[in-house]
C-alpha cells in the first residue's frame, strides 16, 4: 500500500503563486523548469524547511524554546512530510555549510571514509615499532589481573615492580608516570641499577614504604635469581633487579586482591609490572628463568606503549593525533608524537601514514586482506567486538559506493581543490548512500549536473537504490535522463520571477513542452547557420598538470570554441588550470596582447547576506541617487545615511540592515526569520520617507533587473551592467536578493555578467561549465550572449558537454583518456558541423 502523498494547498513562498500540488512518496520525483521559476522555493524553502521544523517539534519543550526561529511556510495546508535530508549545491563563503566544506580539505573527509577509517585503525590496528618491527602493546592492571585469574589453581605467582631510579619513590613515580609528551618521542636511556653506595639507602627506603622482599641476581648477566628479604644481613654481591609487590597463589586469592597488587606494582613501578609464574601465561611473551633453584617464567607488562629492545616510548593512540599534520623535522632529528603514531599504527600491511596516499582501489585490496587476518585471529567472535565488525562494514561499504560511482582511482588525501566539479558532486553523495536511513525524504540539488549520459546513468542507479528502503527522492534536475526515468515530473514556470511560480505540469514522465511568455521564448534564439573560421591560433605549450602529461594542443581565436569530453578527461585542467594567470597576475606568453577574463566553477565571493546590487558594485550609485534628492538635502542626509554597513546610518538597529534575524543552531543549518522591527525592509522609518522617482530605497531594492532598467533610465553605469545581467537571462532577479538565496546557476551567470561587462577589446573569455544547472532555454539564451561577444571581435572558449553549447559552437575540441589515471589526448579538433555529423 502506497503512503499518502505530500499535500500542498495554496502555497505562497517567494514567487510561488498559490501552488496546489500532491507529491507521491517512495518514488523518484524530478522538479524542473527555467531558472527563477520556483524550483528551489518548492523543494528547499518549503518541503525541506517544513520537514526540519516538523522534526524539531518532536523535541522537548526546553529544547524547542531554543529553536523558535523556524518560520512556517506561507501555506494553507502542508501535510504528510517525512523526515527530510537535503543536499544543496556548494554554499557561499560565511554560510555554515560553506565552513564545513572548507574544513573538509580532502576527498576522504567529503566521503566520510577517513573518519570511519580512523576509528577502524584505532580499534583494530596495532602499533608496530618502525625500527625492530615488534608489536607494541599496553596492559591495564585489570587486564593483567584477568589473565592471572585464568591460571591453573595452585600456581604460584610473584608480582614485581621495577627498581626505582631515584632515591625518593614518590619523586620517581611522578617523573616516570608522566610518560612522553604529545609533541616529542625522544629515545629514553635504559634504567641503570643503583650504585653500590646507594644500594643500601634504596633498600632502606623501600622497607620504609612497606616493601619487604626483593628479587636479586647473584651474578650478572644471568637468568638465575633468588628472593631475599630486605635485611641488614643482605650479601653485598646481591644485585637488586626487582621489588616484590605481592606473592599470590592462583585460586586462593580473589580477583580484587590480584587487581590491587597489580595496581600497586604499576603505580610504584612507573607503569611497568613483572609477573613471574610457574607456568607461562597463555598468549603472552615470556622468558624462561630459574628462581631459588626452580623453573619460572617471567612476563613483562606496561601501561605505556614502549619498545623495550629499542628503549623507545610511543604515544597512546588518539583520534586527534591522526588528524595532525606532520611538522617539519627539527635539527635534533626528533620526531613528533603524532608523526610517530601515524608511522607505527598499522592495519595489516598498511600504515595510517600511507593509507591516504593509496588509491581507493589499492586501499580496498589491502583492507580486504587485513580483514581476513583479523577474522582469522578471532577478533569478531567476542560480543564486545561487534562494533569492530560494524566499522569494517562501514568503511568497505563506502569504498564500494566510490567504486560504483567511478571514484575508486582517487586517494583519500586528494585535495578538494584538485577534484573536478563532477567528482566533488559524486563524492558528496557517498555519505547519503551509506547512511542506511529508511522512510526519509531526500531532496537533491542537481546531482547529475555536468555528467555525460553514461556516468549520469550510473549515478542515477545509485541514487534510486535509496528507494528500496522505503525512502523518497525529490531531485531538482534538468538532465533528460532524470526526467525519462522519473516516476513523477513537476515542471515549474512558465517564466522566471513574477512570471513563474506556477505548476505547468505535474504527472508521470515524459512531461509535455510548456508554453513560455513572449520575452522568454527560446524559439526566437537559434544557433547561427554560418560558422566562423579561426582568425588565429594560441599554442599554450606542453601542459603537465594532474592527469595531463606532455599534453599539447592549439586553441582557435575569433570564434566560440567548446572543449568537450567525458568527466575526468581534463577539460577544466587544460582550459582553466593551465591558462590561469599566476598569483602575480602574469599570463602565458602565448596569451600576450589578449585581455583574459576567466569564469571558473569556484563559488562567487561575498557574504551570504550581501545583495545582488552589492555584488555588482552598484549600491553606491543607488545610495548616491537617494542622497541627492531634495528631501535628503533638506534633512542634511548623504549617501552614507543609506549604507547598510555603517552603524550611524538609517539601517534597522535590530537586524543591522539584513532584514532577517539569524540563529546559529549548531546541529542544524542557520535558521532565520523576518525582522519584526523593519519587517524585512532593512531601514528605519525615517530612511524610508526619502523617495526617488516615487519609490523609497526599500522599494527600489525590491525591483527586478527588468524593472530597474526602466527605473534607472539615464544612469549609464547602472544601465550598462543591468543590461548585461539581463542578457545572461537573469532579468527576473531582484536588486535586494541576497547571495544566499541564489542558485548555483544564477551565481555562475552573475560572475559571467561581471566579466562580460568589462570594457575590453580583442578579449578572451574562458568559462568552465557555464551551462551547469541551467534549463535548456536558459542555456540557449546564455549561448546567444556568447555569440554576441564573438560578433564584436572577442574570443570565447568554453569547457562544457551540454548539447546546447555544442549546437552553438563554431569549433569543437574533444578530449578523452582511456582511464582517469592516464593522460588525455585530443580526439577531435575541427568545425562544429563536422563534429555534429560524426556524432
């Protein structure tokens, strides 16, 4: 029996206009539409926000009092929403999720494999001395007492402690139990036996502390020992080697007595204890010797991690020490504790230090071998080690998901900045696929963006596997494969902004073609019929970056060239990384004389609360206009009064000009609500009394780009950049819209508009995946803007696989590599018509 669908009645959020909708659960639902049509408002600002709010209502009253910042969406009915998890595109600088991205410095952190692998090494790994390859262990008094309790009844036992190195036992204890510092693991000298003069003084002090007997050597070196009381008639040639803390008989004393004896020996013996038995302890290294003419076995235990043959202390394995970056070697050749731990902590044949450098394919092979060895040792047999089995499963399961998604060629230490955009987006899916949740609504933001059909099919198979556990999937996606395989499709539109926000189609796939408002009709924008010929060539020279080795190619000038190829073929590396200006602003000699404007896939810089007009650097112009009005001059107000970053201005004092009150909930995304003082207008009442052309400044910031073109008519700087923004298809955005509310495609097109608005001649514009996340109609409009640049003498180079980009291209260069680890090569370079015919 299918569960009741999500019921939405009369929804008004952002530009959504009274939406009525029923969304089925436990199915794949795809939400599509042009940019600004209301997809994110429906998926994230409504469904995810309400799912989060409903979950919080299950908390106690005391907890809910701290979480009252969640506002309910403006809707009459919103029912049957299960617990929700959302995976959005990369957030902006300053946002909590952006900070989490910055903290996740490598591939292992993004996939959460590294976190589970650390626990696995600490739980199941072993410390191996890098010098002598001995296994380093430590034992607690309770563990030693448990071993003694298992000896055959009647077995005689001696519990001894090492001879103190100083005359004062307490001082000796304080200095030795401190152990090695966290930042240094210098080799320590072996303990020295007391000199003959100090010998009697030490024995006298031991007697005062309550110790009565000792273990002596009559001649050294020898494995023959005798026991003797600490008395004045002690022969002078007797050499004290150990102090007897207690004498026990297995089966005659309680486990509490054995534990007390072991604790005493370890406390006074600087963490070391000697156990002498008439039969060897099982599974413990031992040394055969003679005591008082009888055969005994000597065992050594230590609470510290110490290699006695090498006289070297090791740090206690801790999670934080596996995160430490190895410091540079000092002139004294000392090794930090964290470095020594990472070198010596091993799981099978792999150390923690080398685990991050192995590809996942290699690491999986090594871990499978280590798991077999651990299984053979009986590590999974005890009930207390069930968590170990779970750790193995978690790590190997995540590696298997990486293999299925084509990421097993990557090492865990690969920096996030060195991952391609498609690799990073697939890596972010791994924690979701491995979570094992049931009856959950997953909301995903364009997980197939930038993928070729073959890879998109593999990723979609993995995502749809979540449905087997009774979960529900809602994807904001434009990929044709997603719409084809969806159980339910929702098309938003028909236009953007105020002309969108309505349900054009909701039903099973495929969705019918929607009709668009006249100014958004893509049929007016068609690719040029006549293709241009190259006006010249640029030879960047040999490229040696990432998977490109001795890679050579030539790029055409004076036209629009699209560099295409499947993921991992090196498109972005060859076009973006190789041609990127240096940190000093120097460009390649081959590009000399051509102004270079590069728009890569990095996030748009700015604070989450920064407005669109601020990103365009136009807010100063608007403030100046309001500061020059007659009313402002009569009140002696200047443009500074309308600033949102100055305390002594007309901004709202409660929200400080943001229009929102935010609360950091630590374990949730930042929650915000409309400021109750200014009602989201950002300014005080006296600032809103100043009007320019009939509007106050809050009303002016609420204008769309299209409306602002008319409102600011006659102001060249404002008109110029707003026109460029409109040409990239963003005429529906509002001037006061915050950076946090923009989609990934909108942010990239704003970066593009900033580049296109530069007054240059004979320039080269390089863009990395400009169509990512765009509806086909938006992509056509963007390509039309690029062709306009070419028509006035510029050059456009794009790294893209979108069919729309290829249909508008003058020239196509196709890259490919046999595997992600092999160097790429140019498979095709020629006119776009020839490429399309070959396809």
